[in-house]
């Protein structure tokens, strides 16, 4: 469930940020990984703040 939502969210942000024409798959995959990692770190920070 959670992975599907994350995939949809990353794809939506990628399509809006890259514009109308994505260049190549490697760039898309790299951006996808970057977005996923930033989201995970952000969630860790938020949950860490909540735990305090």
C-alpha cells in the first residue's frame, strides 16, 4: 500500500518537474531515487521530532 502511494507521488513530482519531455531513463531513475531518499529522510526527521 505505502510503496504504491510513494511511487505515484514520486512519478507525479517527476512529471511536473522534468517538464513535458523526460530525457532518458537513467536521469528519471536517479531523480526517482533522490526523491525517495529525501522523502524518507524527511519522514525520519518528522517522526524524530514527534518522538521528542
